[in-house]
C-alpha cells in the first residue's frame, strides 16, 4: 500500500533526479521516510521516469536488478527489482566513458535481449518469456547508486531506479533459437586480469525467468513489456568498481565480447 502523498513522491523523485544529474551522493530516502513502502518506492521511480521523459529523454529499455545470488549477496538485498533505461544512458560499445559526473560507478556483466512479442503479467511463465524473445546481445551495465557508500535498502534502491546509470551493448545480435541462455558463460576482465565470472543460470536459474518476472512485476501497475523492448536481465557477476584508466571486457561464450573504458 502506498502511504506517501503525491507531492512527497514528487519531491523524492526530484531529489534523486538532481543527485543523478549532478553526480552527487544523497542519504538514502528511507532516512527521511522510514515508512516508505515498496509501492511508494516504485511511485518515486515512475515519477522520476516521468520527469526525465518530460525533459526530452526517451525510454531505451527496461532492466531487472538483484536477480543473481552474487548481486544479492554483494548488496544485502534479496528481492529482484526493475528499473528503466533512457537513451542517454547508452555508451557505444568499446568506447571510453568519463567518470566525471558519476559518483562511484561499478561494472557488471549482463545478458540483454530484445522482445518480439509483448509480454503481460501476472502469471507470465518462463516458457512465455522465451517465446517472446527475438534476439540476445552481450552487455555490460555501469551502475552508480546515488546513495552514500553504495549502501541502501530495498525501497531506497527501487526509488533510485535500481542504480541505473549507463550501459554498453555488444555489436552482435544472436537469434534466441540458437542459444540456451542458462549455459552461456562470461568472464569479466579489468585491465587484462580476470575479476569475475559466471553463467546465465546465475540469473534466477534462467535469464528468461528474469524477463517473465519483469512482466509480473509490472502487472500491478497495469503496465506491460511492449514488443521490441530492450531488456537487461540483471548482473550475472558481482559488480566491480571502476576508476579512470580502467578497461573492462566481458567475454561471453557464444555471444562475443563487449568492453568499456573509463577516463
Ligand atoms: C542495484 C542494481 C542491481 C543488477 O543487475 O543486479 C542491478 C545495485 O546493485 O546497485 O542492476
Ligand atoms: Mg544490472
């Protein structure tokens, strides 16, 4: 149940928008609002989305977060969540990204996909999700919590759009029919040294379940995943802190590589 007024929801969205645009950490929102429910938190996220779209940004996709044990353990939050991706979050594959403007960016390897059919919950199954996938792309996400020390609770991270900041998509698309998403392995290198590794099954047992869960999480708001939506299914590996001069490469079995550098 939502408990905050629309005005208060709007204030929190403005606070988090400012923090993201200015690259400035703020106290987690549950410090000012200890009663913030999960529904309130999604209201804040949706208000934040509205504000960015009104400012001229375009929706570029959706993401799931905290879908792997590695991520849940690292962040101390055990419930998968969703967020939105905007056009200006996208960084060209294999390019350089300036750390200026970000607070404390971290990099994580993700399997991303594009849907060919709309998906609507509740009750969306992994089979339905699989049938709705058009193609798969290797990706890296650069997350950046707007909260001090990257520490948060579930409502706070949901309000902060699941720490979304930037993302990088590899240049090759793979038809879903040729792949078993569960068995795709990935290694992440930083400056040539292996820093993390995992397989697709780390994401809820099957990355397609992450897509199904997204449809189900959207259902209470009467929202669906439209055909043609780009979806990041959540970090397979724990997220690795980035500093200027670092270059990260994710090497996916079958899917190829994707990299990003930091300046
Ligand atoms: C929350 C965002 C999680 C993922 O892939 O698990 C996320 C965080 O860890 O800051 O994007
Ligand atoms: Mg992620």
